[in-house]
């Protein structure tokens, strides 16, 4: 149930994955910190004990050798405390007890030393550490000393580190969950907006747009979606408009086509021009719309014009300053054109027969949908031109047809 609940939300997946990583890393960090602290504490304790044992040997050896219990008791009273050396027992070389001072405790670690040095690197200490070591005078053992050290501070320090580490880790995990949840909400909210907009678009609402609040990846995705929506809206509008002209043919179709182009591209001029098949040096305007109204046709020289570039190479989308790019084109200057979008008219046999052009006296911004839309118009116009040419050819054939023989009645 929980897994299904998490799978349904990208935000929950993000939070869960981040929390798992956070918990693992914090656990490793806390464990390593405790290990380092415990190692240093053990090292300090080891150094301290190794300093104390020779001092105890030196101070207790002579009184023990003289069997002076009063002096031993006086010395032990100064040595034994609750926080350091908590209990000392002394015995002679033949294991006869001499004196015991302090409160003995249960020692989880008991070590017997020969050289009065201890290594605690491998020990897991409890509250009490017990060490048994010989008392030596002039390299000759004269008795035995059993010492209990209070090492509970190490255990308490480790426990405190663990408790503090757990508290810090818990607070950090909680803060991480809160911050990641807020971050997830911020991210997925935009994704939810994108999902909702995509659903509306799939339902036919092409006017839906997403507010572009940021310039990050989410903002770029929203921008791409808006461009896609605008492209689809313009393309579908053009397709519907072209579909509405399906009953029209000939000049009526071409006039409607250039009017739609002028309106769709918000341009002053829209025209269809065909290349002169004899000279290939001129282009003849078949249909032109100026400010959305049909205007008289005319012809112009192709050389040094953007139309020549379209016919010879490919499409031309020039949003501004077209006159500077083609300084020898007098028509551009006369009409005061700034922007020029041209697409070749290509017949089914692959030959380029002319151009479809929208032009304006002010700069035009190049939108992603413009290229595709102009190509759709060019293809539809090409089909109509081919159909029109086929019909003309058929009429000419019918007009030129003569019967090979005439039937006479007898």
C-alpha cells in the first residue's frame, strides 16, 4: 500500500530517495565520529594509566618492602579517588594481602601486566578497568598491585556523543524532509501545471498557455510547451481555413490563400509568384494581397532578389533589414519592405515553379510555427497549380481534337 502510494507521486519518490540517502550518510557520519572520539578517549586513558603505573610503583615500593602499612594507607588515601584510581590492593611476593583501599567495583576488563604498560586499542571498556601489575624494586619483584580505574567517563562520553548525534541526525532528517517536500512542491507544481495544460490541449483547447516564471529547466519546458501550443494553434487554424477553400478552385482559391497568409502572418503583402518558364529571369505575380485586399498583378526581375534565392536554393526567413541584404532589389526599396518570408512552390516532379511570399514594412519575429505553416500553404498552392495546369491541358486537348473520319449517310 505504501509503495503504491509513493509510486503515484514524483514528489514522494524524490523525498523518499533523498531521505534514504540522508539517513545512510548521517549514520555513517555519526558512527565514524563516535569511533574517532572513542579512539582518542581510549588513547588518552591509555597514556594516563601508563603514566600513573610507574608513579604508583615508585611511591608504594619502599613502604611495601618495609611492610609499613600506615605509610601505605596514607599514600593510598591521597591516590584513591572516585574519578580516577578508585581501588588499590597490595600483596607481597608470596601473595599475602597487605592492604586494600577504596571501593572495589565490577571490572569488565581485567588485565595482568608484566611491564607496567597497557594497550587499550582493542578493548571495549565498561565503568571499571582493573590492572594487575608487579611492584618492582631494582628490577626485582617484591609484590603485586591490583588497581581499579574509573573509566565510566569514556562510556558516558560515547553515550553522549551517540545521543547528540542521534538528535542532530533526527533534526537534520526532519529538516531535509520539510525542505525537500517544499522543493518537491515547487518543482511538481509546475509539472502539474504542465500536465494539466497538456491534458487541456489533448482535449482540443489550443489556447492554453503556461506562465513562464523562471529561466530554469522548468521554465524552458514551459516555454517549449507554449511554442508548441502556438504552432499547433496556428497550423490547425490554417488547415481549417484551407479546408474551407476545398470547394474553391482557380483564382478564387489563390485569392483566399493570399488573404489568409496576410492575416495569419500579420503582414502587409502576401503573394504567389511563378517563374517565367521561357526566360527563367522574370517572375509573374499570380495573386497578391495588400493589407488583406486583392491588388493588381505585375511582373519583376528575379536577379538580385530574395525570390531568386528561394527558387535557386531554399526557403528564406528574413525577419528584418531585408533591403540591406539585397541592395540591388529596387522593388524592396520602393515598397519599403523590412521583413521577407519566402517558401518555394515545388511540383510533384521536384521542379520549383515559383514562390509563396509574405512581406511587411516592419520587422517580423520568427516564430516556430511560421516555417511549417508557410510550407503547408506552399504545398497546397502547388497542388492547386498542378491541378489547374492539368485541367487547362485537358481543355486544350479537347479543343484540338478532330475526328479522323466523318460518317455519311448513304
